[in-house]
């Protein structure tokens, strides 16, 4: 498979190149040149396969020829062997037609492990024998950072620098990052908020003097390999609920539009998906875009679902590209307009194309809490607040297909919010039980370009 940029003006890369590059050189995002499809029979043949084998069948067309099927199987076996549940992403029933897809059985208790455990191994594999070490720089509001650090700790040829807003991530989230003491892991607590940390990272990638000295890469969901790994669980769940004979609907707690875009890819590949419900919290830019074509930034309101507190959803660009005839030049103009005014209108083709598959809903904290109680009272399930937002939107959707809400985090990761609603304090799983006894290591830095780049330059390995 070859990969092209959504803005049409960057080198065409193979899977290895797209994985290591992260963002495209023209500011766009890499997408496959065409969507591979699976026939009804091929989808039916997934029934009964375990998660790793499903992953190999779904991802093989995207990774060839960079990886053979056997290589892919070996990496998936390692990545998903670290999950605490044998099914990797098990389904739980809530009601006669409501289901949860539990994506939080990985090492850091959020769905980001499903993708990043594999991406960490892909980086290591593609860097073997290379003399140029990779410098991964990212900003996190919590879940991405811990998942990326766990996946990259101790991997040869990679240094990771993760910026988090000092004092503004939960204790569990911070400790999941700062107690990883591998020498290639560098935690930076920025004296500022998440947007400030994110802006610093973007500035580093854009600064030719800094970016030229290191081989920089990104692990946020602009990385194609992450989205690809997330396509697998849509197939895995839908086949268990009757696909391809029966269509299935999914409700996805959404921030950067990565997870739900993976559902779109599954649909393009031939999986019968009745609906993709895009569930946002009160930070509802995506709901406004999908319901009225208005994609415009406001200010971010902090909520109990911090992983969905976003202004701009980077991956939405991939959908806009695909729905607008894959016209990179047109999209580059549309995005340039957005970047200068912080607002844009979807074209008719984009709005109409999206409405065939997507429904959206913004969920406030009252409805989130009601959904959390509904699952607790009627199915004895404790949900994290992000998942509860997804469930609230799922319950509001009217349709005939079985509805699967993606459970994106373990409730213990957001224990305070869960306890306030249900009165129950979810216990941390045994496998992370000693988190609060481990030694922490991180550096606190002022939110300035010079402070952060000096710190990184003093520790990262320069280009060969
Ligand atoms: C990252 C995250 C989300 C949002 O996922 P996107 O791919 O950014 O839309 C939702 N819930 C949790 C718990 C997360 O960590």
C-alpha cells in the first residue's frame, strides 16, 4: 500500500515511511492511496478467529510490502499478549441491544494501548539497523502520554519526550508516565495548560533549525499506523454480533476523531456498519460540524472527560479529504482558510457524504451521569465518564441494529468522577496496583520554546 497526503503535496510513502513520518511535509495527514476491501465471504471467515488472527487479516493489505504477514502476526502476538483479557477487546452486554466493547485491558487502562502497543513495536522494527535514532515528541492531556511511554520504554533507537501540563493530569495518569524510569523516557511537566504544551510541540516540528537536527516523529493520532490498528476491533466486535449478515452500529466517545475515523475505514473496507454515532462532551465542534456544517473553534471548557476536551480534531481532515473527491489541492485551500480564521464550512459533498454514515450528539454532564447510573443500576457495570458519554449518545439513537459503545477507559483511571456519580470507588486492577508506591521522575519546565528545546537538545541523539 502507498500513502498520500490529504493536502496533495508531500512525497508518496510506503507503510514504513508513513509510520515513521507522522505528519506529512505539506502539513497534511497520510492516508492510504485507496481503500482495500474485504468481501462478504472474507468477513464471514473472521468468525471464530482470535484477536491476533483477526488483526492480521484486517491489517495485512495496509502494511504490505513493508511487512510480511508472518512479521505482522509476530508483532501482533507480542503487542496483544500484554493485554490482561484473553479476548483483548471483549464485548459486554448491557441490555437486549446495547453492548460495550471494552478497549481498556492494556497496560495503561485506556483504548490508546490497543494501537500504541503495536506502534511501539513497529517503530523498533523499522529502526533496526538504522543509524538514525528517532526522537518522538508529544503533548498529552493524560492518556496518550502514558500509552506511548509504556509502548516505547526501553525500545532501541527511540527517545521519547512527553510534555504534560504540570498539575493538570490525574494522579493515576501522571504516575503512569513518571514512574517509567527507562533511560529513553523523558517526562516534562510544563508550567501551563495542555494547549500551551501542544503549541510548543507544533512549534518544534515547524522550526527548521530544531527539526533539522533530529529525526522527529509523532505518536498522536495523526499517525496512520495508530488508526489502522483501531480498525481491527470494529471487525472483531461486529462479526461477533452477526456481521456480515447483520449490520451493527457503534457509538464512539470522540475527541480528535481518531477512534471513530477507524470505524469509517472499517465501513469503507466493507464492514456493514448501520451508524457511527460521534459522541462529544460540551466541547462540541464535531457535533456542530456534522449537524450543521459549521466547523469553528470556540474555547475549551474543562470537563470530567479530559481526553475529549479539544478545540480542533486533527483527524477530521482525513474524512473531509475522502468525502471531497480526494482533492488534495482543494483541501489544502480549505484548511489554509481554517487555519487563518479558525472557522470553515463543510462543502455540500462533505456534509452529504458524512450524513450517510455519521450521527452526532453533544452530551452534558447531567446526561453523562444518567447513562453511568443506567449501566450501574441495570447491568452492574461501572463505566468511566468518557464511556458514559458514548453510552448516553447510544441510548438516544433510534435504530434497529445492535449498538456497541466503545468503552475507552477503565473506570479506575477516572475514579473521582465515577465515585461522585455512582458512590462506588472503582479499584485499580491488580496489575497496576503498586502504581502509588513506585518512584517518580520528571522535570518541570517553564512554557517557553527555548527552555523545552534546550532540554531536549541536551538529551536526544542527533541525526547521524
Ligand atoms: C483519547 C481518548 C478519547 C478520544 O479518542 P479520539 O481518537 O481522540 O477521538 C476518548 N476517550 C478516552 C478515554 C481517551 O483516552
